[in-house]
């Protein structure tokens, strides 16, 4: 135990949210999965196996975690998600 922990401190659980975006649909990205702990670990493992780029943004995950699975992201999050999608597209092009 270090000086910053106490016996009552609980370790923070990982959280993860997965989005799907299809340009041709013309719609907003959709939340396709989300969870914490073991569910988050599974989402991240599946992303890794599929070669999907993972972006770590705890603040954005907190907001996206409130969006029900199957729903489009709210307009307030378009800018933040667009920046992440642009990053992912750039990384994917470099890998081609």
C-alpha cells in the first residue's frame, strides 16, 4: 500500500464504449457496446483481435457510457467523436 491508498479505496474499473460509424448511412455514430470491468476488458480484447484502433479518452467514455446501446451519439458529442474518427482514419491509412 502506498501513501495515497487506504483500505477502503477501491481500484477503478476500466470502462469502454464501442462505436460503429458507416459513412454511407449518413447518420451519426452508434454506440454498439459499453461496459466496465470484465465487460470493458472484453470489448478492448475484441478490438485488439480485430485490429481496431483504440483511443483512450476517459472523459469522453464517461459521456458515451450514458448513451444506450443501439442509439446514435448525441449532437453535443459530434465534435469530440469526429476528432477521434479522423485520428483513427489517419492511423488506418498509414497502416495500409
